[in-house]
C-alpha cells in the first residue's frame, strides 16, 4: 500500500481537477459478423473494455500504447479469436458508464471488462452509489447480451481521501463481483500506482511502460476467461 501513501501527498483538489478532464474519446465500436449461410466460422468475437482515461490512454503519444491495444497483441499471440474494443472515455464515472452501457454493447460482445470507479473516488462520490452503478451496469449488460462474461477491475484510493472512505471504496469491487458472479481483477493498476517511473507527470495516468503492466494485470484474469469460452 506504499503507493497510497505517496499519492496521498498530492492535494485532493489537484486530484479532482485532473479527474474532471473530459479529454479523450471512445474508440470505434464494431460488430463481429454472423456466421455465413454456408456455415463458415464467425468473425472474431468482441471484448469491450468500458473505462475512463486510463483505458482511453490519456496523455500517451501513441494510442497503441494504451493497455487495450497491448491486450490485443496478447490475444493475437495466444491465437484467440477476439477483437478488443477500447470504450474508454477520459473523465468517465460509473454513472457515465451506466448511461452508455447499452449503446456500447449495441453491436454485442462476448466479454465486458468494466474498468470504472477511479473518478468516482477522486470526486468523493459515496461508495454506495458507485456500488449501485456497477451493479446496474452488469445487470443491463446481461439483459442486453445474454451469456456475456463480465470482468470487473478493482480500484483503490489514496490515503488523503480518509481511512473510512478508502476502506469502503476498496471493498466495493470484490463485493459487486461476488454478488453478481463476475470475474475480478483485484487492482487494475497494481504495481503501477504511485510509482513515478511508471506514471506521467500528474502521477495519475500510466506511461507506456505502466500501461504494459496494467495490461498484464488484466490479462491474468482475461486469458483464462477467453480460453474457457473457446471450449464452449
């Protein structure tokens, strides 16, 4: 938890200003084709990553350095038939994710990775509200695409948010994952958060090297999910 102490030295105000930035955009969303009439295989399945600025690759010179693009290379190296869709929007919260989940899944998906919540914490949104939003996102995703696999990425807050808030916030993600039977990435930025060498000058957004570690954190959970789905 050393990263929390280091990040705690930044003022809450500066954190919130950075978190409120609405730069970035959602990458293109495309659909996997249906099987041809002659029975030829489907085009690659879809993995949608619903996230905020970390997912969008905020501040990176090369968009291919963002962790969804790094994950795509891992998928291809593993010879798994999936295309990753980067649905990250800088500044997004769980409320924003809830508003756009049906649109994001408009073309369907096999797997949904939810990487939201960081901006909720930085804005001081009550953990109960974040929990309700994440639960609703999962519920609506399953209603929109029956059979979709949900992966929820955990997030943590720095100590300057206060011990009670920090603890309550951290516990949201494993609770929602358990209640909704979703797969859990324990901490999206494990090994990256708070390390000056792996973050940009704002000490919030990962560098390209930091993004590689984030991708590995996701891959540890995503790879088994994809291999299991391939068997079905």
